[in-house]
C-alpha cells in the first residue's frame, strides 16, 4: 500500500511540477516530491518529508537519533505546496499541502504544543531534545503553516479549514504566557532583551509574526492583532542602534544570524497591514543592515561583544539564511522603493545561480535540488529538506511579487 501511494505521489510530481510553461524561473518541486512520502498515521494519510538526501545518489536519509521527518520541515513544505498551487494550480499540490498539514495536526498535543519528530516505526519521538513537546521553533512553524492553510482552505474545504483554525487558536494560551512580560527587559549588552519575545528570541518571534499576519488577514481576529503589535514592538526594540552594524535585529542574546532572520520581513508586513509609523524607521534601518551583510558576503553570523566589537563568521552560507535576508529586503523594497534594497535582494537570488563566494550554481532547475550550503571547505552538495524548501519558498515569494 505504501509503495503504491509513493508511486502516485511521484507520478503527480511528474505531471504537475517538473515543467510548467508559466514558470519562468522553473520553480521545480521534483526534489521536494522525491523527499516526500505518504504514510498512514491512525488510519489517516499524511505527507512526510525526509530530512536529508546525500550526494551523489541523493538517497533519502533520516536524522540519526531524531527521526525520519519533522514538523519543522513538513510545515514549511505545506507552505511551498500552497504557494505553488496559488501561482500555478494543480489540485495534486493542494492535496499534498492538505496531507502535510494533517501530519502537523497529528503532532499537536492536547495542550496546543507540538512534538517534532517521528521515528522510522511512525511513533512520535517524545524524548529527544529536538522533539520534546514544547512551544519552540517547530510549534511556530506549525502555526505559520496552519494559518496560511486556513487562509487557502476556508473557501475550498470549510471542515478542514475549521480544524486548522481550532489548532491555531489552541496555541494562543502559550503566546499569552509570553505577552505577560510585555514591557519587561533582561538588561544585557549590547541590547536589552524584550522578555515578551517568544523564548526571548527575535528569529522565532519574527516567524510567528508572519504566521499571525496570515491568520489575521483571514479572520480579522482582535487577539491576533494584539499579538502582532506586541511582538513587532519587541522586534523593533531588539535592534542595534550604534556601530558598524547598526540596524541589525538580533536573533538571540548578542547574536545575529542569517538563518531565520525574518525580522525585517515581519516588521515590513506588519507595517503594511497596520501602518504604524514607528515601525518604518526600524525596518528601513534593518534593510540597510541586510544590504551591508550582502555586500560584504557576511551571510552567516555576527556575534556582538559591544557596539564596535563584532566577530564575523562568514560560513556556512545556507539557503535558509539567504531566504530570510532576501525576503526581508524584498518586503522593505515594496514599501520604500529604495533601489539599494532591490539590488541587494537580487544578489540574494543570484546566490542560487552561482553568484556566490564559491562561484557555484546552488539550485538546479532541472532537478529541483538546492545544495545544502557553502562552508570553508567548499560546497556541500547534499540536498536535504530544509535547503530545498527554503529555496523554493524564496523563489515563490519573489515571483508572487513580480521580481522575475
């Protein structure tokens, strides 16, 4: 049965996603489809995405000691299938998104938190450090996918949309817990940490804002508006105001890292929806900072020991980071029409086409593979779920906004 379901999935990939005459950049879902598999959990068909695929044969591989698949990746894959469906159609893509979201729903506990991994025998990993039931990154990714899913399915499958809506709102008590600390700070250097940011992290909070904005647009929910406003205010507060890298929205403690650095994108989208002028300065200063790290090829990590004491780690450079930086620049450009932001954004897209420090094409449009990154030793030619998905999300976002 599992083999036949897998065969159907691969046939669907061939029919809908490998070639599309309206797809100028050839956003190819073939490798994502290959990494995916339909399995049965409690008599429900769900879509999972294998974690790794190593060169040269790209055999699908589990994460040792963690599991074969994770909410972290499947939630993002659901976003890819939903956005691809919106731009190119294909009922098969909508069905894959639904099955991916059913996996996400399966991994939610009664208290609204999420487990992350399942083992090869399809049991939930309840004990691993990266899979413990929590309100952590994978829960936030789940909220984002379910929120976008609700926006899409409310006009196509009201019963399923209601399941997604209920699951999103089941997480609200955990957001409320963090909001209780609004206005409180951990007094640290170089920037005081707003204690109402989720897990005191700017990167996680920015991802949550993006999901909540989708949910707010679909529902007009007043609670959600409050969360967005408070979290966006926190992101604005958690920003360098002096030094060579002024404008950096910190990810956690004294770090800025490119991966997951969606702060500029989140603040920009919140500004577009609510028009709070106090956010405009922050997003423009953040975009100037992002343009600087792109121009310097510092697309990995900065560690701040003071206003003018910074350790720069250039490697590894990964699609996850390039996506976050480029999408932030894109959203800032859409608001300001500042040409510097557009040029820097397109350099981010160029990273996938070979305009990078390794002078290597990182995305193969004929296969849909994105290499896992560039490090000090060269190019990591493996092509796992995260790299594949993050690249596709960037391409879809840029195409949606008319940039190629």
